[in-house]
C-alpha cells in the first residue's frame, strides 16, 4: 500500500501538470507503465507461479493459459511450426512473454520437431524480463531480448494477452447524442459527504479512506472531432452508453504491417467482433481489474497494485491489419483453434506418457486445465485467436474448422 500511495502521488502530479484533467488512456498508461511505479514497471509479482484450484493460495494476481498447462504451448507450437515452414524461417518473436512459460513450452515442442528456432522476446516489464531470463537460461543464445521493434521481420509473431493491456480511450454518449471523452481528475483531499466537487458531468470516486492522498474521479468532456467521428462510425448513439476504443492497439497492428515482411502473427486475447463489443446490453464497457486472483471494475482501487484491462474489438484489429496490407488468415475461438491445431494429438501423447510414468495428481490437474482452456463456460469461448499475415497461405491449420472471419465485417 505504501507503493500505491507513491503511485497516487505521481498520478495527482500528472493530473495537475495537465491542467487538472487527464484522458483515461494517459492515466491508464501511467498506472500500468510509469517507470518504477506502474503495475508492469514495478517489482510486484503479477503472474502466478503454479496452477491451483485454490486461487487464494497463488502468488500474483492472475493466471494465463501457459501457466495452466504446458499443453497450451505445445499445441500452439504446432501452428507456429506450420508458419515457419511456409516462410522458410526459424525466427519467432513474442511480445509480452509473461513468466516465460509459453516461450519454454514452444521452444521445447519445436525442438522435438527438429526446429531449432531463434526465439526473440520484446518485454516492457523489467521484473518479468528478469523472470523470463531465469526461466529460459538453459536455452542460451537461442533466446534474445529486444529493446525496440524490429525494422523488418520474417517468421512467426506471438502475442498472448497482449492487446488487452494497452491503454484505451473511454467514451460515453450524452443524453443529447454527443460523444464525450472520459478523463480523470483529482478529488479534494478532505470533503464532507454533502460537499462533493461541483462537476457538470458524471463521475465515480475511489474508496480512499486512508487520507494520505485524495482520490480520483471520472469527468467527461466533449470528445475531439477525430475520436467522436471514429466512435460514431462504429456504433449508434445510445445515451448513457459507456465503452472503450483501443486506438493504441490499432496503431500497433498498423506498425506490424510495416515491419512484418513475411509471416504471420498469432494474437490470443479475450474480446468480441464489433457487433458484440458494442452490444446495447454491454452499456458499461469492458474495463476489468485483476488483483490477487479477484476481478472487479473499480479502476481507482490501489493504483499500481492491480492490472487494468479491456476486451479487444477484433473487428478494429482486422480493419487495422487490412489497412496496413496484412491479410486476416483466420479468426476463431480459443477452443476451436486449439482443437484444430492438434490438441487431441498432444493430449494423446500426454496420456501415453502417463501410462509409462503415472502421476494421478498431475494427470488430474492437466485434464482440469485443458477443460478450462476449451470450455465455453471458461476460456474456450471468451478468448479468441486471430492470425494476421503476409506471404502466408490460408487456411492455417488452427482455423480449418469454424473460422469466424466473416463475423468481423461491420454491417452499416
């Protein structure tokens, strides 16, 4: 909590320097990435070390698919191998490699296939990079950490839960049908319940009972013409409707189109096509916070100590890719992708290992993890996989059945 107070002090300073109001995307960037302070830039443990059915016993704040079971990475490796064969390369580039578990599992699986790849990682979190280096030390020079984006790359790009952590713009439709941009302001340090700040727009405060620093509030302003036009083009006016738009993720995809000369990017994240993302019933948006394996939507709670994410508008991702000359090679649910890419065969090999070296507890954990990965009630449907590329023939094996690329087309 002492660290969170330091983050709060920094945020209030940034708000003051900006004239008393920060766009939510800027505030979210500081909360997650401010050097030495942000959630991904400080030394707190984010990812759990080992899977467990008792989340409260885990370290960190959340568990990703590679943490659940190595079978996720082993299955993904089969799709990676296909892309490498098509591009005649041995280069893999992973963005945001977490604990390094996915890299290790992919390297191991590709090694068994006889593919001695060059594995590159671009990681913005210093402490996660240190964890990755420790975990992947045995691979020696086969693994390299990059400081900047490549100017040219041919091979396979991987991003598991990458786009959801990029700062988003918040917007709300006014009762008059105007697009407002939601930003963050500082609250007065001390105020009685009947002496709330005189705001002309909607606001939500954080629960700051410690009194060390004032809290924060949302405040809305008329959106800049470009942001307003973008929102208006993507959804109808729904008074009171609040949601997000991830312009940074779209810019990242357009950059990908510049430096990915040949190959494919496999992006795995939770989200929807646009017609589901901006569904009238999803009127509070998709912002979600993760702390100590609990989820909630109070973005002002314990800044610096919790992750903040937003679901992905995959239609926007597909449009940005096509704008930059990339093709959409496939889009489907995580469950269907894993089953198409060879999860049954990976499970069969695992079952054979269990016959030779039985471990009932490990077997139970593994099958429970696989069920979580593919169950429609768990990660199987909420998470999607999209493949974007250039110089690669579709369909890729992970999208041979139940490809949903047609759902990404926006109907006007």
